[in-house]
C-alpha cells in the first residue's frame, strides 16, 4: 500500500510517499480501507519535531484519524463490522495510508449523510472542543475567547460555545475574511492574532480562553482573563510557551486565575464515543457544521503541510488515497 512517512523531521519536504505492507489487524483491531484521512495540527507538530521528546523517529507514519470501510477484523472482533463505513482513531500513527488499523473501541460507525471528509474534520476536533469547554467549567453567559479559531478545533469550539449560551464568543484570526466566516459560525467579536481589535463593544477580559496556538505570545492572553478566569491549552501549533509564563499567573495572584492543558487522551473512551456519536448525528442533520478547506490526494501530503505552515488553511485539509 502507499503511505506517507517522515523521512526527515522539519520542513514538509521531509515527507515521503513509500510502499508498505498492508497491516494485519491484531486481536481487538479492525482493518480499514481509507477513503478520507484527516490532516491535523498534531501531525505538523510531530513533523517539525516540536515534541521530539516523545520518542518519534524517522520513518514515522503520520495520521491519527481516518474514515473508510472495514475490510477485515482481528481475533475477538464481531465479524459484523466487516463492510461498514466507519470513522477511526489510529493513535499518533498510521493514518496517512491506503489501509489503516485501529482498535475496535476507537471505531465508530458513520451515520447516513455524513461524508468521510466531514467525519475526519469533526471526529477528534469536536471531542477536544467539547471536553476543553467542560474542563474550563464554561457556563452560559460567560465570555469565551478562542485563540486560533480558524482550525477545525477552533471552528468546533466557536459553535459549541455559541450553542452553549456564551455571553460573547471572541476569536483571534489572521484576516477580515476569516473573521466573517467565523461570525457566520457563531463568533461575536473578531480580534487580530495579538488579541487586539474587535470593536468598541468587545470584552476587555474573558472568563474562558481556549488556546490552540501556544507559542511565545501565550502570556499576553493570560493577561486577558477575568478574575476567576480559566485558560485551557489544547494545542501548541506555534510551539512551546515561554518557560517562565507561570510568572504571569503568580503576578496576578489575587485574580485567582487557572491554567490547564487538555488532551483527549485523559477522557474515557466511552465518554468520547458518546459525544462523538452525538456530534456526528448533529453534523449529518446540519446542526453542527464542518469546514473542509481542501481535499488532496495522499501523494500531496507535503503540500497540505506547507499550507498549514503558511497559515492558509481554514478548517481542515483532507487526504484521499
């Protein structure tokens, strides 16, 4: 089968299309012939070696979520999965390929009316957005800032915060055009990447900040928290925060601020499946919108990564075999 691996960490040109054996599902796994492959921010972070300390090596097969049809099952898996269209989480490896394996507990049948591209755009991102808002103890009437709202996590978070009755949903983004699209999805105020702007009625502070970006500018957004405000980091697409960013929290000691990181790895699988199933049904009905920026062939994975690196993607890029 064709697959895309990291031949050299760093730039997108380090991605290479190779031929690999079709994997054989182990006990408890299914084999999926992929029809859609999600290209996520975590893939770019791994490719750049931003998280090299986690043990990734050259030859790593990228990709964490796919949609397609089950073609074989491993020992102990109900044979009725064979032939079903599914979404699947493959971990931090294995998705950029014509065939992928996943644990049956990380597989969800797709409802009628939901495309594979929509599934891999919402599958992980919607769950992260949902539980990040839950981790932030978001309540109706509160003001929310989504930093880095143009990606699939941010787009889901904007919609969920708006549906949850937020008093205001502000976003940071890079252009007025993107801002207009985010307003159409539920944002009430559009800020620039530094957090400025939004008009005279824009909140000066926020009860909740969801941050997909991280990087050196993170501390200035801690400063935007209201008393008892909660900051939840769900990504580091711009790199690690400054090592001393905690001094901003202690300097504002009397505001009782909170900072947390969030990974869906800490959410029980049963809880993830329940939320994902509900969101897939909402998306199939049109009640929750997905934004597919572009669909590219698998061989153009490097092009997809170049577009992410350049900040050109609104929503998610999807690969097809």
